[in-house]
C-alpha cells in the first residue's frame, strides 16, 4: 500500500496530474516515517520540476530533518541523500525568491560537502542568489570558486556570463564588461 502512494505521486507528477500527486503526497506525509528518504528526494525533485516549491521543501525536509541521517551524515548513502536534499531545498527556495534562505541552505551545503559532485551547480546557484540580493561581492566569491577549480572551458564561459549578469544588475558596468 505505501509503495502504491509513492508510485501514484511519482507517476501523477510525471504526467502532469498535480492535484492527484498532491493528494498522494499529503497521504505520504501523514505516514512519513514509513517511506524511505530517497523516495522523498525523488518526489521533491519532481515537485521542483512542476514548480510546486512548497511541497518540494516539505519533501526535502523529510531528508534533512531525518534523525538517522543527521546522526551519521558522513555515511556514503546518507551523504548522497543530504547533498540532493540540500541542493533541492536551495533550488526551491531560490525559485520561490527566498534568496536569503537559499543562500543559507547553499552555504550549509558548501560547508558540509566542499568536494561534492554538485560543487559547480551549487556555486552557480549560490552566486545567483547573492546576485539577486545585491551582494555582488559575495556573488563574485561564489562564482570565483568555479573559476578556481574548473578546467572545462564551457563552465568558464558560463561562469563569466553569469558573473557579468550579476555585475550588471549591481551597477558595475566596468566589471561586467571585463567579465564579458
């Protein structure tokens, strides 16, 4: 029965039946302890894709607030779940325009998992969130981390363009021109 709710929520999200997915998700949340954290990370990502950010945050919260995961965050399986949930939470907060909360979550991610496979994604989003708040200096630091470690020219170009956008929004036309 419990797998049926998870499958229903997931399938309904995939075919755009969001009301049905929300109902199944609410039933899952009523018995959240019987579901695996991985199921909540998957549902959370599907919720983000459907622009259902409040539900996504609740789904990711089932992972980030899970006592078993919080006890041993360095276990490889817990680490992978936490990384996905924190990044998902940061993405949902950013999409909701809760930039300060997004920065806090993404900064927690970078502090806890400095060598993550999501390193570049997190730093792009962190830079963008700082940029949206008008913190051009902090945005430059976050995007600077990408320049510091990447060897992929496409990422360098993407980071340069993102930095220029942020500088332009912040009124730094000279810096933006240099970044371009």
